[in-house]
C-alpha cells in the first residue's frame, strides 16, 4: 500500500493555500492533522470543487472535526471524497503544521 502525503508549515495569520487530496481513490479516506508549536486560533476548511478551480473561487465549508476557534493541535478524518483542505488562522504565535495523508492500494 502506498501513501499520499502533503504538509504545509505556516508562521503567519490568514487564509492559507490549499493542499490537494485525491478524491478518485475508492474507498476514499483522508487523515488531516493540525499541529501547533505554540498557540493559535484557527479552523480547517474543505472543498468539493475540482482542482482546476482556484482557491479564491472554490466553495469552502468549515470542518466540524477542526472547527472555528480551535486552539489546540487536532486531527480529523474525511470518509467522503473532498478535493482539498486549507487552514484559516486568526491568531498565531509559533507555527501551525497542516498534514494530510491518504492510503491507496497499488494492486
């Protein structure tokens, strides 16, 4: 089994660029982790729009697994296909690391 993995480290506030997932993998499952080096207030968002749509025009939904005003490191899992995730950071001291991983069969 191979693994699709991506990560992004942020040290400033604001809406960050998305990390793409592969919604064509069936069955779909993606693990997402947000790890803080110090303190932060943030949320995770996801989109169903294809990767051909840029972040600015994609339709975004707030994650219930890592909701607005999250202030600790957290993980969530998507079991329905989504095309990308991003973080929106309201306050940050230190860094926030966003990680995604998806497994897929190679046979």
